[in-house]
C-alpha cells in the first residue's frame, strides 16, 4: 500500500511539474475555430482579431481542468478592459452537463461547445487541458499542456507581452 | 466386464495425461535472470488471457474479473512486471517493461499451457506489449504463430513520443508493422476518443483487423483509478463481460485467417 501511495504522489507531482511550461509555437497556420456557446451564439476566432485569445480545451471529467478554472476566472477579471478574451472549448459533453458546471463554478468567460470533436481534431488536442495563446493577428504563439495557475505573474507577463502596443 | 471397465478407465487416464498441463508456476524465470511473480487463474478452456496489470494485485476489479472468467473457462495469467523491475505502481510504469521479456513470456505461456494466448493491457503498456508480440511473431514458426490469437487494448497509448498540442502525433513504428487481431476499448471521457479511428487506420496498415468500442461515461484507467466515479466502478464490474465480448470479436475469421 505504501508503494501505491508513493506512486500516486509521484504521479501528482509529475503532473504538476509538467503543467506549468508555456512552449513557443513552432507549428503551422492557426486552424479555424467556429463554435457555439451555451446560448447558441457562434464565436469565430477571426472575430477576435486585435485581441490576445486564450483557446483552452477542457472537460468537466478532467481534474486538472477543474483545478485551473478558478485561476482562469481570476485571469479574466485581471485582464478586464484589456484586449484579451478566453474561449474555453468543452470537449464533447452535453449542454446540460456543461451548463450545470458553469453555473456552479460561476464562470463568466466564453465557454464553447465542441460536441462532435471538430475543434479537438483541427487543433490536434491529445490531452486535457490543452491551451493555445493566439496573438492579435490570429497566430498561435504559445501552447501549454496540462493545468496552470493562469493568474500567476509569469503567465500574465507573457499574455500582456502579446498585446498590441498602445 | 471388469476388464472393459479397467480398459476404459486406463484410456481416460491416458487421454487426460495427454491434454492436461501442469499448474502455472508461481514465478516465471526469464533468460536474462528476471524473476516475474505470476498470479494465475487456471481454467479448462482453450484460451489464456495474458494480462499485464499495473497495480501489483491491488485492483479488486482485475482479480474479480480473472476469477469470473476462470468460472467461464477462460484462464488468466497476471505477471507482475512492475515488481520484477522495482517500478512504481503507476499506469505510466508499464511503458518501461522490456519488450523482449514480453516476447519470452508469450512463448512460456504457449509452451506451458498449449492454449491460444490473448494479450490484455491498458494505456502506456500497449506499446511494449505490441513490440514484444511483434518480436515473438518474428521468431515463431508458422505452426506456432497462430497461438498468439490477439490483443485486447484498453485506451492504448501508442505514440512514439508524448504528443504536443497542435502538432501531428506520431505513432510508434510497431503500430503499422504488427499484424494481430485487436479489440480496443476507449473511454468516452478522454481525448483519445476523438483519435480512435485515426489509430485504427494506422494499425490496419500492418494488416491487423481492429475493432473497437467507446465505453460511455468512463475515463482512461477507469478500473484502476483511485478517484473512480460510480459510473467507472460500474463499468469496472463489467470487465469479465467486456473481455468475453472482445474475445468473441477477435476470434479469427476462418475465411480470412491471419498468418
């Protein structure tokens, strides 16, 4: 049993260690994204030109996703009035499941529904959560696999650095 | 009358000696000196599930499944590869298993039981197990090769390196090289669900016949998770049924038998 507990602790710390590193994007063109939110409004990535967009793929069944949601909420509040928007793409769950979760967590940022996995496929998401930071010109600049405390200064600095100069 | 009864008894004894095999050994001694502790659940049927677990026997569900399957005539061997290599009891540790040892264990299981072998593994363990199976196929005679009848893979991770977001994932070369009937169980609550067809296409390039089923309301590692939900526990209790269904599906089609 001690061995099992030690293993689970190692797993937790490994997951935490892997969770915090933003990696500069070395891939190709930004894939398209056009998905509806819980109210049926379609959000297209190109609608947000001029803003830094955080595209995050998540699910209610994913513990690291749930852990980082409050930090995303705080980041969204911290960035109020600045050219920044969060598009949190739910991976394949029902509107009711997601709606219940959003209401419980009092989430104010945009939550989009990807019921058929089209966004997951186009953006090549293999792990939940996976996050992409898109610059005001619509180019992916950084990715992060796993959860993060998004309102920590290191992330805020990177995001702010992508914003257009005044 | 007495003589004919004695003759019948003797004949029955001789026949049973010809088909019966000794009880599975408690330890598998490999050629490289590795000693692998083996839990086995013998049965009379013609199939052995060679199940590479990650929990050193702590899992209630795997043990119950093996017991239930034995009652239905399916024998199960659970070699403890992690303990043999002093690896932590984690699903990710399975990727450290040397494929050469898997290959040797497949050979030992066939030699010891004379039965057909079906491999069972989850997640990261799928890669070394398929590598081992592929290596075994390469050295087995054409007469022995059909004894490795297939593999049941739970939420397999067969990438050559952990895939990065936004980047095309690469499967390990064995994915497109191996030819083995397979059945994949993928949890609905996993990004892997969206890549299942992609994986099946890659596996079929080597000639493998691959079937799959998405299991509703469960995550990967559902039968070993310490934080299992009621839906995951309920699905884990169905492991014997899932195994039997998968075994039926990977039965070789006599018209299209794989060498």
